[in-house]
């Protein structure tokens, strides 16, 4: 009787474990780089990822560049929270760290007419180019945005996508 019960418990444990591992294999561990054309006819290439800060709040991270393929275009990072979660006094620098390296990314939110006139204040935009230019490999990053979040981890696969954006459409 004990052997039968033990066999049933072992079988149940294997059945319960199998779907989670199958799901983990079916979901790719990376966001996708997307290319589209804005209503104005401007081509845009972007990486969109939803990440959680250490307080378990979700934030959309959109790294993008716009302009014709092969053209030198600014690389931007837009951070979007739920309306009411992100109320910043602009300019507010985004602090980034990786190991002993630190960067302060320039707040360019007010240079974007759409974001500057949006009364919800649910998004902020930063110049991502200085960070990407300094990174020689896809390292995990930690972001801090005063008024938004104290620490938001960015995994290496997202950093890889951000680093590939300047080449994605060219």
C-alpha cells in the first residue's frame, strides 16, 4: 500500500512539474524588435518590454529610434507607468548602474511635443545613446528614477536588444 501511494505521489509531482517546464520553453526569453511606419510616414524601429521594479510595479520600457534606414538617428528610452504612478519634475535624470559603472541619462521628455502636452504625466523619455555607446557587452543594469522607482533591474537580453537597435533598420 505504501509503495502504491508513493508511486502515485511521484507521478503527480511529475505531471504537475511538466507543464511549467513546457511553458518556460515555449515563451522566448526576449522581446522582439519591431519596425513600423508612423502615421507621419517616419519609419520607427523599437524594442518593447514590460519590466517590474523591486516594489513589483510594472513599467513599459520602449527603446526606439526613428528615421530612414541607415540614417543616424537618436536612440531614446521611453519609460511608461500607469497614469498617476509617474509624476516627475522635468528634467529628472535616469540613473543607471552596472557593477562599478554609473550613468545619468538626460531627460528629453519636454523635447517631445506629444509627451510635453500630455497632462497624465505617465511617461518620461531619455537619451539612451551615451549608455549604449559605453557598453561593450550585454550586462544587467539597474535603473533608478527619482519620483518613479528606486530600483528596476534590466536583464541582459533587454540590453542586447537596445544595443542592436541602431543596426536593426540599417
